[in-house]
């Protein structure tokens, strides 16, 4: 990359970072207006849900995300479950459909995203806490009984996107208690037509602002959301539901990666798709 290209990328990233900051401030103002207009739980109203989706759509364009969707989002009360690669997953899913997120408690302290998450109905869960698990299930039951969709990431952590880690089965209990269908969602990132394992993943000790700057500096990122067929909970135990969702998502990601590359996955990469 020559100096002229570096300068262009720097100026472009700086411009979009400023734009993103203004968009965030705009979102905070909307939170105040909507709460005053539609009440404390404004995000459960039809107008509030549409406004959140619109705001995330605008944000995804500023971030340079090109979102491609396949399959249909199940209408009505549904539990969506997805693999987890980055905080960008949240942006893309929220831009695609009105949904209530389940997130780790740590997200509350994140800059920008933490404030929005707390103010837009996100259900938080504390890792390793049985009490928190029961409380989260209770909160999700209320959300699903109101006819809304929820989504959580059963891996419990982010990955590089090469494979799918074992799904934790705890929150799948919610689907049994409510009788709502479960819909797997597969997320994949690409850049210039090839799987992105460098920019999109937000793993280990990555710093949010550094990750954001790298994303803006490197330019546009392609993201695929595959909404798969729903699974009825009454036919499976919660562990079977977790295993089935994991296997379906893993299969889609492996197939997508092979389609977007001119070479097969390595033995090590293929091993990461194992879900037995």
C-alpha cells in the first residue's frame, strides 16, 4: 500500500469515525425522546422497535458493512440463536430484524454500545451464575410471551469464525417453557470475496476502539446472515436443541467458506467444524 492510499484510508476512517460519533449522539437523543413519548419500555412498542432497526441500519452503513441476508426471519415470537464472531454481529442482526438481545453483563461497561444496550431492552446475564441464568430465562419468557423475538449466542464467547464452538444449552430451556420455535442464524464475514479472519473477529484481549479504527481504516466488509429453518422445541430436549442448532450453523459456515475460496479448508480448520 503506497503513501497516497494510506492517506486516503486515514482520512476516510477519520471522517467515518466522526460521522459515527454524531450518529451515536443522535441515538442518545432519540432514546430520551422515545422514552418520554412511549414510556420506560418504549423499545417494546412497534414504533420503538422500528426506530431501533432503522438506527442500526444507518450505523451499519457508516461502519462499511454490506449485509446480505438469505432465508426468512420467522415472524412472531421466536428464539434466534447464532454463532458469535464480533460485536458487529449485534449491529448486523439489529439492522436486519427487530429483536431483543441477550448479552454478557460485561457489555454494560463498553463505550457506546453498552449505553445503547442498557437503554434499548437488552437482557443481561452474568456468566457462571445459576441465579442469573434463572432470572434471564424469566425475562426472556416475558419477552417471548409479548410476541417479540430474542437472540443469544450459545458459544458464550467470540471466535475467529473458522468454526463453531460447543453451544451451551442453558437458555434453550426458555423455548420449552414458552413453546416458541428456535431459529438458527449463521454469520460469516468476507472481504474481497474471501473469508475475513483478520478484521471482523473481536476475540481475546482486543480493544474496542482499536478494533473499530482498524475496521474503518481497512474499508468495506461483507457480512452474510443465513436465517435457517426453525426447529420446534417439543420434539427435542434443550441439549438436543443446542446440538442441532450448532450442527446446522456449522454446516452453513463451512459450505460458505469453501464456496468463497479456491481451496479446501485445511485439516486444522476442518477440525474446528466438528460438533460431535
